[in-house]
C-alpha cells in the first residue's frame, strides 16, 4: 500500500483539517496515512506549535488501523533533546519525523531570519543546525523536508543546490545514512522542475553515502493536498535507488504499489 506519511490535522496550530476529512480523502485516493502533528517545544510564540499528547491519543486512538497511523513531527533544536526524547518515549507513536523549523529562536518562515544576510550565510546555518541535531536526536525515524528553507527564503533563487554546500549537505546525509534513518521526500515543492532536478542530486548523494530509505509525505494541512505529488516522489526514489517506506509501531514497513 502507498502511504502519505506527513500531514497535520486540528492538533497542529496551523491546520483545521479533521481526521475524518483526512481519512475520507485518503480513502478516495486509496492511500494509507500517518497523522504527524507539530511539536515545536520552546517555539518563539508561546503555546504555538505544541499539542496535548494525551488528548491527541484520546481523540484519535479509535481511528488507528492498518491504514491510519498516529505520529508526530518533532521540531528539533539542540537544547531540547531530552525533552523531546521524553515525549517520544512516553507515547505510543507509530512514526516520528525530525525537522528543523526554528533556529536562534526565529522561525525560518519569518522574514527577519533572512534580514541583512546572504544566502550562503543563512543556508550554512540551516544545514549546520540540521547536522548537529541529527547527531543527537537518535530517536527519530525520518528527517523531514531537507528543502524546507527553500519554501520561505527571501532570495532571488531560494533553491537548495548540492554544489553550493557539499560538505554540509554531506554531513547531514552521512549522519542520516549511518543512523539508518529514512530521508523524507516532501512533495510540497515537486510541481517545479528546477526543484525536482536539484533534489535528485541530493537524494542520489544520500544513496552514495549509504542511505537506502525514504518516506514520502505531502505535508498536507488541507484534504486537497493529501497525496499530492506522490507520483513524482516515487519516481525520484526509483531513479535514486532508494526504497520508500512507512512506519507502524516505529517499525519499518516497505511501501508497495498496488
């Protein structure tokens, strides 16, 4: 079965989608889904992007099945390793994504993160933070959207190019490969040919450094985005010789086309 392994419902600050809407859309598409609500501890805006994990499982446990899995997207920051580890350890998540959203107490989404700095300066800091976190967050299953910064960067060309930051990207990819983590192919930006071409070079390099697994996630916040771009992501995985997977009870499951 094909799985969309990254989406957000009403427990995430930035989503109003209900689990019933997500399940209905996934049923129409014949997809399995993993709900992965945002947990960004110490977010710059108090009480934003955190959720009540007890209420989450109380509300959603009855929906959990072979086609509906309950996960979490952890916002990785260096000083929060122990707190995030405790959240994962204390709850029966099927799947844990580790992502970089906040650096130096600023959300990468915000324009101020890019003020008076060059692309090289900003992206270097981004990849350094990602690598540092990957080396200490040994309790995640997949690295989320390596190209997240390219969604919001205030530069003429925000794309991530391997040749611009080879040493830093290699550090990220090698750490993920060594830990046998999956790399997410996030489908949010796969409607752009330039993005696909740039990402292929990164995922090919992941394979060269020993990586073998990818997850595929739409990062949907609305029903209409569920499953979007999955065909392109599957083609990228095949071209780069990477195996698409999903996780149930924190165990790898291999994705198969029906």
